[in-house]
C-alpha cells in the first residue's frame, strides 16, 4: 500500500474536508460518469447481440420434448434400476400421457425426438398412439408389447429415459458426426450418416480459397492506391467502395446473368476462340468463387490500404540506397510492415465467408453448399432448433479458434513483435 502523505492529510478545503477525501470523491465521480456513458451501449450489445447468441447456443443442449410432454413417465423411470422391464406403474403412466398427447403437436415432438436417438421409434410411437386408449382395467405392461414387441425390450425404455434428460449432448455430437451407443460411449456415426464434418471441411476450404483470391487481387490494388497521387487514389477508392452501395442479392443476380451459358462471359470466350461451346460456370464452385471474391474483395483492400498508407516510403529508399535490390527491398522491408493489414483483411474475409448462405445457394450446386445452408435448413424447414444451434456452435468455435490464431500471430500482442524500450 502507498504510504499516507501527511501534506495531503493536513490540507483541507473551506468546509474542513481533507484534500485526500476530496480527490477520492472526484475520482469516484469521474468513474461513475464514464460508467453511465458506457451503460447504454453495454445494455444494447447485451440485449441485441450477447443474449440472442447465448439463447441460440443454449438450444444446442436443451432437451425439452420428452421433459415437457412425458414428465410423469420420466419421473417414474428415475426409480427404475435399468434392468429388465419397468414395473406396471411406468407402463400405465406412459400409456396415459401418450394418450393425452395423441392428436396434438406433442405426439409429433415425442416421436421426432425418440427417432433421433434410435431410428424407427417414430413409427413405433405413432403406431402405439393410434391404438390408444387401452380398454378399462387393461394391463398396459401386457398390452403395449402386444401392440409392438419393442415395448417389451429393455433398450426401448433406456432410450426414453436417456432422451428425457434435461440436457443432452446429442445435437453437439451429431454436429461433428458422433453419437452414443447403447452403453453410453461416444462413437462415430456410420459412413452413410456422417456428413457434417465433410461439410465443415468444405466450408473451411472454400473460405480459405476465397480469402486467398481476395488477398491475391487485393494486395496489388491496395499497394497501387497507397502509392498513386491523391486524385487517382480517390478514384480507385470510389470503385472499391461501389459494391457496398449495391445489394448482395442484386450482385449475385448480376453474376447469374454474366456467367450463364448464353451470358457475356461465355460469349466473349467463344468470340475470342478460347472455347467452341459455352463453359459451365454456374451451379459449381467457379461461380461461387467468382461472386464471393467480388463481394468480399473490399474487406481486404480497405485494411491493407490503411496500413500501407501509414508506411513511410523512406524505408524503401533507404534500403535501395544501401545496395538492396528493389524487389528484395520490397519483401524484406515493405512487406513485413503490411502483415497487420493482411491479417485483419484475411480474418474479415474468412469469417464472413464461413457464414455465407445466399451466394452458394444461388450460384452453387449440391457440392458447394456450406454449413450455413444446413443451419438455415434446420431453422426454416425442419424446425430442428437443437441441430441448428449445434451447427452454429461448431461454426462459432471455428471462428473463435481462427481469431485466437490471428491474435497470436498478427494482432497487437503477437509473438515476436518489437516492444518499446
């Protein structure tokens, strides 16, 4: 602790308050004013950004279908020793709750959730619901296996209890092509059912290709903008920013017109004698790469331009004057100083590419659909929020890993950066 200053303790204002106390109050008042200024923005970010993302990610482990619609059955199964068949009370309770859910959306939710645990249970639940109610005084423990023999199998009731847990790792495991077997061990899905890791790899590869193309085209353009006189540089800046003034959907539609078999690109190729027939440029990776590179190119050019504009030309002149060839001077002196801009632009493009949906959906074929397509599919068509949230969590995790890599090797605290003495 800092030793007390007797001078400050002795000094007092007109009201007899020590100067040290006045300084502490002023400092506290300043911090409160800063907090009051930041609070509205913090609340806005929390309400419109953090809370929706957290709510969505929570759905990846939420398991409400059986818990909401078969609560008494699940409570009774908690007392079951997991060997043999449950007692008659469990069968009776299940039959009553299944009968109550018949004809409502609840029966579809129950059947759909159980079918995700074990294929075929959906038809079993729907078939059993059609046979209900049982006759008065009937023994459900005997009647249900008579409707279908699977009700007489221990594994069916284990599946119901497992699917009724408040939280589940089912969706997260499925998002990385894993599942649990009958003993609860995590195993890989069969080859015919494992698709999401391939989709994730495809998403990463396509995003990497688009990022590389943007860097390849954006670096010389940014260098040209940084070295040209102001008049020409401003003109190029307007051309770079021009795509921002046009809707993404309009730009994609324009590329469909240009790249179709009778479009301007194919007509130009045939007019120049480069091809004898139209080249398939749509509904494959070519169209997707062209359109995404065009849309995302400004996100590389602008960070690179801001960094290059701050590099003094004196460095290059000094290197050349000391005998270093211009090309070598560029790679040894100029290029390393552009790495922060390269990292920032590549990070922006890569992250945005991983979440792209409209461009691959309109210009690509089935083999070009990225993970965002499946998130939209589960959200809008099958209304499977758990799977959509799990795939979103995988995409978010990949993004965070990428950001950590950027922070370590390209960010302000990157390894090997020169620190001021």
